[in-house]
C-alpha cells in the first residue's frame, strides 16, 4: 500500500473538516443549533452541535481524494457513502427540529438493514440463516445510538473516533484491505480535526449529525472487514460499551432517568 494513497485522502479529510468547522463557528448556524453538555467533564455552557457537519464533509472530501488517486471506488464503498449522506441529512433535521424517537429508530434500522443486506450477510432462506443478519441489523442500530451517548463530553467522542478508526485502519491494512484501511484513516483524520475544537474548553460538539453516523461507521466498517477486523470490531464495541455504561448510562438509570436523555 503506497503511503500517499493513505496520506493524501487523510490530509484532505482533516483540512476540510477543520476549516469548515472554523468557518461554521463564525456563522449564525452555530448559534441556532445548541446542545446542553453532559457533566462532569463537559463545558459549563451550551455549545454548538454542528461538529458532525465538518466530520461528514471531511469524510466525503477524503473519499473523493481516494477516487481521484485510485480512479474508482468499489460498490460497497459507494453504498456506504450514500447511506452516510442519507443518515447524516436525517440527523441534521433531527438536530434542528427534534424528531420523535418513534421516527428516528425505524430510520436507523432501515439504514442498518440496507448495509447488512448490501454487505452480503443475508441468509439463503432458512430461519437460522436469517437470524444473523437480523441480529446484525439491530446491533448496528444499537451502535448508532450508543455512540451518541459520548457526545456532549469534552474530547470523548472525538478521541474515541481517532483511536477506534485509527485501529481499524491499521488492522485493515495488515489484513490486505487497502480501500477499507484508507477509509478508516480518513474518518480518523476528520475526527482528529474535530477533536482539536472539542478539547476542553470545547468550542463545538458533534450533534446527532455526527455522533449517529460515526456510530454507524464504527459498526459498518467492522462488518465490512475480514475475520481479523471483525474480531477487533467486536472487542472494541464491548470495551467501549462497558466503559461508557459505567460513566453515563448506569448513573442515569440509578437516578431513574431514561437513557434517551444521554444524547
């Protein structure tokens, strides 16, 4: 794998995300989409939740750089990017208008089902073979919302994305999947650009437009990988969930608050 094939898309992703967010934070949009941060590691005042716009733009910019360098993108990658755009657009509307959970969850599951089906995990027709893709669909939908719990805490969502997708990239490269590796590094680069503006004192949070798509990518990239990548994916998800359950979900349940209030 040529270093430039990874470095150039990652650099494009970082630059697009960072400079777009700097520009957006100077405009009116940052003032109209605000989030109440979670405590105790969060800022004490409401913050713009538009960071996901920069992250998604960075990922798409990096993907176009991959297309320019390679001359083509695989059908699975085109499918993943299309689903990412659709999911991001839906979540941006949710950030602006506050859509109901009764609408959000079915949309998340449809996106997950399309990816599971397109990745070749649908069974041949018997009941047992269909249990796995159905389980994957719900797991992927769960991952989207699980990642959302991290947003609102300084540095957590961005740091997890940098570390997680950087690990994905390294594992995919070692497993001989250069396109998947490059995509993972592109996501990590966009997350790093966001993280610079998300460290304490944070200037911006992801919002649903960033946290939900990143959760989707975390599960989708692992699903697209080979056996080694899937092992890393499963281990990473379990490790993340245990840690985040301890610091966010469990305390909320102890206070008898709904987990939906974590976002």
